[in-house]
C-alpha cells in the first residue's frame, strides 16, 4: 500500500540549447504574455520575473538565433508597444507544438512503467 | 544563417511527483553513487551535495513510497555499509529505462520540429 492516495504524475521540463540556453518554457510563456499585454515589462510582471531577467532571456535567445523575437519599445514602461515578430511567433508555435507532442508521448511511456500502484 | 555553428540540442528533465517531488534524475544518480560507494555520505560528496540534502531527498521519497530505498547506516561516515534495497533497485531500474525511452522519443520529435538550420 502506498502512504497516500495521490496519483503519480510526471513533470517534464524541456530546454533547447545551442551555445547557451536558447529556448524553453520560460521564454515561451514570456512571449505569450508579451502577445497578450503588448509589453515586455507587463509580461515580466505577470510572471513575477524581474524585467532585467526577462530582457536577458530574450536577448540571449535572439543573439543565438540571429533574429528578433519581438519588436517595439523594449524598455518602455508605457506598454502596448511590443509585438512578436513573425519569426518569433513561428518559433513559439513550433516549440509549443513539439512540447505537446513530447508530453503526450512521455505520459504514455510513464503510464506503461508506473501504472501499478505499488511502484 | 545562424550566428554560430553549434547544433541545437534538446535537454529534458523528468520528475515524478506524488504528494511532493518523489523521484527524478537527482535521486537516481544519488542511488547509483550509493551502489558504487556503499555510503550515502560518499554519494553526496561525489555529487557535490550536502549530506543533509541527500538524506532529505531519500527520506522524502521513502515516506511517499512507503518503503526504504536503501538500507544500512545512513548517518555513518565510515562508509561501506549502505546498500540499495531490492525495491529501491527495481524502482531505479524502471526509472532509468523509462527515461531512456522518453529521451529517445523526444529527440525524434525534436529533430522533426527543429532539424532545419534556421529554426
């Protein structure tokens, strides 16, 4: 018997590296907030992330990619000025789709290995 | 053109949760070091981990599992006294096998989404 009735859950964190960390769930979420709020600083606030950190994550990705993920006033506190570039939006879409596919496959494998209650 | 010639790599971190974090790469590696060194404190040293942290990770897993992962003198600094239980060894084996399978599937998905050089 297990000690509690909570089910086992698998959590997966994906990260894409090139020279350095390039892309992952953090920047994906940040970009989605930029899309919603039109502002990098508002996006950072939504994520409880320091603006300097958000900006660093975006810059690190853009440097390695060789293109911009977002366009507009990066430093502005007025908001409503930042949009994802087409390339940024495409990368984000592709990453999220890949992530969904991997999580689904991984959950299937996990269930196969850990479906019996007693481990 | 990309900014550098480094290839993109996918990194995956797996974690199994129940009430709390139960198992993952950290404790798997720790158990492998216990297997090699016969000592939890030596295993922690090999991983650059405080003994108190190693002990906490093991205890947290064991509490949720309802069985022991290792047996012997947990606090001893003499070493050579700690072995994995059969259940511990089986859980470790199963986790590593699942991990290998998931990484392989994920790498295939990753290659499908990100094989083109320009992202």
